[in-house]
């Protein structure tokens, strides 16, 4: 199971957009790679952001009728991380409404506007496994998923470290000039807590409005994104 953390401490750089599109690309790729009667495998998106933007999109919102998850206030990633839900993770996972054209093989774990703000303190107060809670959750679902993509909130927190410690890869969507160096520094430090996290990809989502620079940077970004998405599953690095 490959776990990709889409991470940047800066807000509004395309983390959620990248998460959803990467997940959808994996789900479609897997759907089209197998025969009609074969199981294509599954993708899971984890929404770690209290803004719940990934969850809204995956549950059919924004441009459509949002489907209610039918879950209680703690039956989400916040409740799982704080160990405040009675449900196992497999009962909290929901199937996404998108992408169309896939074989309904993309799932998600919802977030919570109300409960996510308490998570960081709860993790910090647990000196034993506070850094490893997400990794523990991921280990329980390993048999069911080929890819997990994690939408991180902006900022640096215990939650971000949990995410990076639980991941095998980190993808950094960024404004090329502003946020690449600090993100790589943070990701490298988190790597000290995780022998799993061995590499990173950078998606240049936003480029500065400088004529010549923008044209070439946008071109590089498109080539880069294409190469990330089109690599065979076992060669993403
Ligand atoms: N590659 C891109 N080029 C231009 N605009 C983009 C790109 N990716 C995302 N956007 C737009 O930028 C805005 C912010 O994107 P998004 O919500 O994905 O960022 P974010 O990093 O998740 O934000 P936050 O830190 O608040 O969670 C949205 O309006 C989105 O449509
Ligand atoms: Mg976001």
C-alpha cells in the first residue's frame, strides 16, 4: 500500500485539488487496467483538514447534492485519532461519488469541522504513540487498499507529523518560489520518525505572473504532473 501525503504548510496552494485528482487518477487507472470481472483494487482518501473540502467533494457536494454520511459526531478521522469513536475504521469509511467512469473504487474517511480542532492537543498529550496514531489506523486497512492519499490542512502541527510519519511518499503542491524549501525541510525532519518515508514529488501548482518564467514553469509543471500520474503503480518515487 502506497500512502501519499499531500502536504504544504502554506494555505491555498492546491493541496485539496491535488489530493482529489491524484485519487481519481489512480481509481480510473486501476479501473481500466483490469477486465470487467476482475477486482480493480481500491483507493482511499483521508481528509485531515477541518475545512472538510475533500469530504464535501467526495460526498457529491459543491456542484451536486451532498450525500449525508449517516455517521455520528465522532465517527470520522478526528474520532479515530482521538480514539473517541466506538466504530472500527472500516465502518467509518464511505464510498466516493467520483470519479465517474471508475468502478466505484474510491473511498474516503470523513473529517469534522467541530472535532478536528481538538486533535492536535490530544496527540500532543500522548507521549507514547501520539506521533503514530495515523500510522496505526493505516496498518489496519493495509489489506484493502493499493493507494491512500491524505489531504493535509495548512500549517505545521502534530497532525502533519502524524500524516508524514504514516506515509510512504509526500507530494508537495507549491508556489515554486515561496514554499518548496521550508516544506522539504519539514518533511526531512519528519523522516527521522519514519523509515517508510523515502521520497517526495513536487507539483508546481502556482507560478508567479512573470511572462517568460511563467510560460516555461507552467510547461515544466504539466510535464511533471503527467509523469507523476502516468507512472506505473510500482514505480512512483
Ligand atoms: N494548479 C492550479 N492552478 C490554478 N489554480 C488552482 C490550481 N490548483 C488549485 N487551484 C485553485 O486554487 C484554490 C485553492 O486550491 P485548494 O483548495 O486545492 O488549496 P489548498 O492548498 O487545499 O487550500 P487550503 O490550504 O485552504 O486547504 C482553489 O480555488 C483551486 O481551484
Ligand atoms: Mg485544502
